[in-house]
C-alpha cells in the first residue's frame, strides 16, 4: 500500500470539500427553479380558489324638514294700530292709523301696536338629505288665504306691508343661516341653475312648470322676495323636468319664511286658525 504524506491527504480533503460545496449550491439553485416553475410541470397537482366582493349603492330621494311647527300665538291690535305684520325671521312691522310705521326685531323693539303675539325666529328649513338631485315644491291645505287664516275683511292685495297679508319667501340657507341643518350650515348657494331649465340661478317661487321669462300668466318671485301663499302650491326649486337641488352638504338647503299681516278688520273669534304645508322632493 502506498505511503501518502499528510500534505497529500489534506489536498485530497480540500478537493472533496470543494466538490461537495459546489454540488450543494447547484442542487439548491435547481430546487429554486423548480419552485418557480412547478405549475408548468406535466402531472403536477394544482388547486385554486376565488373570492368575490360586493357592494350596492342605493338611490335615495329624501327631503328633510326642520322646525315643523310655526306658531304666531294669540294677540290683538292696539287701538291706534291699523295693521301688524309678523315674520318668521323675528321681525315685526306696525302700521299705525296715522300712516306711520314702526318695528324691527320682534323681541327687543317697540311692538306696542301688536299686543301679545309670538314672534317666530325660524322658518321652514328644507334640506336635501338623500343622494339624488331633486326639485322642490309645496302644496297647502287648510286656511291658506289671509281671509281664512286671520279673518281679515279686506279683499285683494293690501297697499302697505306685504303683497297679500299671508305671504312666503324662499332663501338659500347660505344667506338665511338658520340653525338646524343635519350637516354643516350651507356656505354656498343652493339650487344653482339658470337658463331655460330653472329661470333663476337660485330658489324662486312659481306656479308654472316652465321657468322662462316669456311665459305669461305665471306668478313668479325670485329668491328672498315675497309672494302670496298659494292654495294650490308652488314650485320652489326646479320643476318636473329639472332637479337643480344637489345633495352636496355645503349647498343642499333653503328656508321658507312666512309673513302674516293682521289688520284692524280681522274678526277676533278666539279660535285657533291654521294651514298645513306639504313639501315634496322630486328626482328625475
């Protein structure tokens, strides 16, 4: 048997170690390739699963009314007063028999001619709380005329105060700033429009289905302008063919204020009088 030196044995062991390491690296590399491409191997077992995610966004038409009751209370005229006009914006106008007028803030200013009546501080706050653009209108039932509501003996329009003695005006909430919105108080004009679809860029009162100035025989009042309450109702924003009131939180509301004028021909019966307004929202 040959006599190998220690140096020779060490050299052979080193060569064997190198071969072992190289073989291991090659094996690991091949295993990695196999892991990345195993799906292409003929006869390999596979398994797949699918997951489904669903959501449905509902379409909602909703008009919310804040301050559902307006109460002018009970009272009478001072003997020196000819008429007293009370508004839901907390103001009063007294027309005296000598032709002079006075008034202002219902609570703090002189209202001796309008005795004991309540001065409402809030009108009807209308807000689009759905997610559709809508048009808005109202209908009236009950004592919807000045004669029925106050027992006034005067017929037709009156020459002082306001147009009819039982009047409404509509104001964007961004101008009226009445408390009670479900979200933040509007900072931008609501019911924005203009052109043939909605006569004004804003709220308005009309009893017509068209919004062009050329239409004849239609009672029209622009935003923040009084018009007599209608027994049949009015459109307030848009109509059957247009819905300009958006559901955007910063421009989705308006306030209808009511002004009632009690004159010295009104009959004091001691019986409460009322009318009911039904507001409706229509989406296309």
